[in-house]
C-alpha cells in the first residue's frame, strides 16, 4: 500500500511549475522516496526482536547562476503531515531565491546573529550529537570530554534525542541490538545530562545501553542519536528578527566546526547569510564567517523561535539567537 497522502506525479509537477513561474532562471530536481523496512534482530541472549518502519523523504533542489557562481538550494524533510510538505518546500525555497537575488552590505560586523534551523544543525546540534555518542566518548575525541558544567544553568541549550516521533525516518521501537530506546535529554540548559550509547560503548564507559545502536549490513553496531530535537521557544520568528534594527540571518555554513577536543574558539564560514533590517530580509551577505567560544555557545544565553523545522531526516529545530556568536571577516 502507498504511504497515506503520498504526493503523486501531478503534485510534484505542480511544485516544479510554481518554481519556474516565480523564478524563470532556475532549474529544479524533485524526489519523493518511500522507504519500508522490516528488521529481525537476534540479541546476545538469544532472543528475537522484530521491528518495522515506513517513512517518506521529500527532497527539492533548485539551481541557478548567482554572480558568476552556481547557487544550489536544497529542501529536505520527511513527509509527515499529508498535503503540507510540498507547500513548505515552495515557501522556503521561494524565500531564499528572492533573498539571494539582492546583494547587501552589513557595514560593520557588530550585529546580532540568528541561525536558521539548517545552520543551527550544522554549527551546533549535529556536532553535539556526535560528541555525546559512544564512539567519540570511548575514543577520547569528543570536545565535551573536558566540558565543565554539570548542572543546568537555566538559560543554555536543551537538546533531546527522540526515537519515537511519528513518521520520523529514525524512529524505531528497538535499536539494532534489540534494546528499546527512550526519549531522553542530552543537554539541559547547557549542562550534559545524557549520552547515546550502544552495548559496547556502554560497557566500556560503565553505563547501560541507551538503545542507540545503528548497524550497517557490513559493519559492527555503533552508537548514534535518533532524531535530535531542540524544543520550541515562545518567541515568534517575526518578533525575533525584528528585535534589533539590523541583524544577520545565517542559513548555511561550510568548513569545520567543533572538531578538536582541546580548542575553545571555533570558526566557520557563513556560506549563505542575509542582512535583516526592521525584521525583513533585504539581501545576501558575502565574505563573512562566524566565531564563538564553544562553551559559551552551549551554555550561554539562547533565544529560540516558536517555529520549528525539519532539517533533513535527523533533526527538528527552531531558529535561534546565541549571544556568544559573532561575525568576523571570512579571510580572518
């Protein structure tokens, strides 16, 4: 049986036509992929565990030339609420195509920075998920090994690992070692309160498995989070962007971030950023980078939006303003 509400070829064609009508200089590629999986896991105790899941991923990529370089924008999210995902894809890509069509200049770098869910994932959430997973903790490569805070500060980042979101690609009833996973906090207000462990890493760290084992067909199990979630805040996105006369909205980054276990200062290039004036995006910014102290970014004052968005198949995140994040010249 088809997944309930799965878009047909006509719906996909309508989305492509809407994008061409609004932006005649772009080409688009749209894919809708349904995955069904049934697993049988034999545990070390000899018991059998059975699990099955079904999910749909929608991916839309648009391309055009932008000031002599190729511009590729991608929307990717699970098809969870029937009839809305393609509309969300159009709105998000339409906004960014309009914004990139205009150039802007910040004038100075002493401006607040707001991260889109995509940028928040790349800069903070995905590196944190890796750092709080068994392999990095066991091998000593996690940048959180010497992270001091052990108690919630009341204002920092809260990060959840949720294996039970309905329709999510990484939701499941048992992990690949037959252990039932549970929704849990990894960070609470900037303090580490949880980890993602499989049986092997848990044994080496003296802790039980958290049901976080993932296994490729040709490899041993390894621990990783399921769906990473930063809870929504109470501030509408429009109010967050309008809080300052001028601000920078960062949508994508490139380069390394949070890689070395010992470094306290981290930087990344803002490969897609926009200037915001009076709460409205006025154009694209170029040649800027982001800099932060990593502990300050995790534990410092964080304001998140009421709106949340899927980022690929692994995270549900809000827009966020982090007080410890600043803008520097991309050339250093």
